C-alpha cells in the first residue's frame, strides 16, 4: 500500500511555498531586480517620455478651452501678486545683503551649498503599495541613491531610491517605508521628531518620537532637521493637523499633512551637493 | 515565435499604461494592476505553465518600475489561476473577473505580509480598505474588458478557436 501518491498539483503547491519563502527572503535581505534586467528601463524610457509629452500637450489644449475664464481671473490676480512680490523681493535683497555682511563679519561659512539638477517625472510606481516616481535622469547625470528630491518650490518630495543609466526611481515621503527627521519651524519650539510615511488617515501621516511636553501646535510647519547625513536642514515637509497622546501619555503623536500631498508633481529638483556639517 | 512577440508587445504596452498613463488619469485610490489581470487571463486561457511564465515576466517588469516581490508573487497567482483552465468555459464572462478578484485579494494579502515596511507601518484594516479591496474590485471590473480582448487575440493567433469546446 502506498501512503503517498505524487500528483502534478503537489509540485505546484510546493512551488508556491518555495516562491513565498524566496519572496520573504528577497524582501528582508533587500535584494532588488538584478542589474542585467535594467536594459528594459533603457528601452522603455523613450516611450515613457513620449507618452508624458503627448499627455502634456493634450492636457494643455483641453485646459485652454475649459479654463479660459479662470485664466483671465488668475492673470489679474497674478499681476497684482507679482507687483507685491517684487516689492517684497527688494526688501529681501536688502536683508540678504545685510545678512551676508553680518556673516562675513562673524566669519560664518555658508550654511548649505545646494547643487541641484532638474528632472521631469515620466512615470509613477507600477503598483499601488509603494508610492514612487520615475524621473528622466540617471547615473549619467550624477544621480546616486539617497539623494533628496524636492519640488520646484522647495517642498520635500522624497529620496532617490534606485538609479539606472538614464532614469531613476524616487521613493516619495508618503511611502510607508520613508522616514526623515523633522523639526518644528517655530522659533520658540524647535521640537524634534521623526516623520514617517505611515498613514493615519486620508492625507495625514505620522510624526512621532516627541516627548510628552514638546511644544507643538496645530498649524506648525515641519521642516527637515538636518540631523541625518542624507537630508539638509530646512526643507519644508508639511503642517501639523492633529496632536494626540502616544505610549500611554509618555509621548506625543502628531498627524502632519505633507505640503506635497495632493499636488501634481511634474518636475523635481535633486540635491546633488554635499551639505556636510550643518548648524 | 509570433505568439511570444505579441505577448511581449502586450506586456510592454501594459508597462507604458501602468507607469506613464494611469497616473495622469487621477484615479485616486483606484490603482489597477494590469500585470496581474493579464497574468490571470493568460493562465485561464493557456494553463498554469503559461501563468507561471507570464507572471514571472510581468512581475519582473513591475518590480523594475516599483518596489516589491512581484517577481515571486505574480507567478504564484498565475499558477493558481491556471488551475482553473479547462474547468470553466473559456467564453464565460463571470468567472474570469471572479478569479482575478480572488488572485488580487490573495496577492495583496501576501504582499502585505512579506513586506516589512508595509507590515510594520500600515495597519491591516488600512491596507485592506485603501489598497487591497479597491485594487481587487477595479481589477475584476477591468477584467471584463481585458479577458475577452486577450481571448480574441489568442483565437486570432491559432487556427482552432479556443472559445469552442
């Protein structure tokens, strides 16, 4: 009498178990897709650029016809705003010159020397789990893993993850695995915490590691603390929306809305510079 | 050879749609997984072997443009879907979306469990409500259009129509 009779589907089940073990091991050992397969990126990158270019043109034509009145109102608003900003700019230039003079007097070095390079977003991550972007610059343009990525207006977008020859993948700050040190921008507070890509609710992400008595208020702006070697100080992360007790009252857990949340990111800047020691 | 070329072209087209076109359509939470839909459909039409093969290539492409262990999970889903080949009518409209729904759900749960960053940073209920279930539902709905198209392509490639038993 045979106790066990081998069937083809047993092999299938065995295969699935093996695949799951390999899958688990690949994730925990942080094994990524082997480099030889990266040629696929090189082949498909022109197509991604073409689709993005075509999409831009179609969106522009459509928005011209649908938003003509809005454009006129916006133009009037922006004319006024430009005039205001020019006045403010003059003031800022004066303050900047004064600041430079004082710095040279006190023999302060420049705080951060950002060298940036602009890139276009040509795609998004191919799955709904990890929020990532595909940009049209790569190793040839001086990109390397872990470089910070910001929007044109200086908001933190994320960090370079994988770099290929002509393209790179950027992990966004709303990705569950993303962590960055943050500090409350308000002068009286300067409380430090960790901003994580852990979602609390729609559009709100966790910032923790605050002491129970840390001075945090709703509406506080959170910027990068510059404590790690990967992010310079002063990049805008987001704004505090909720504050609650954590760890049975020993800490505070804050819900922050990233400034980049809900915005369409079409171009980004990658910080190439070495900011070294920060104040 | 012709079949391999056509399938390769379909997978490249899907990559373009998934990476460059879908994000522009602002679907919010509803992020379909065309790689999984196509893997399951080809497995239902051609069997487990095709499911594993196409799942491997689709998973590889998806991992190149995202993060994850799709290179392992997609072949598994392809194999399981392929087990239903010959058990359902190929012209059926109801079963393929149901199988895609099940595969998406199972694949989603496995992804959640094997990824440290999801397991420790997302609650299971959040992942279920915001990623796994919406994704599975939208995949099942899209399968209603994708499956007949892929069956039509397969029938065109072969002399004997596969829809006839």
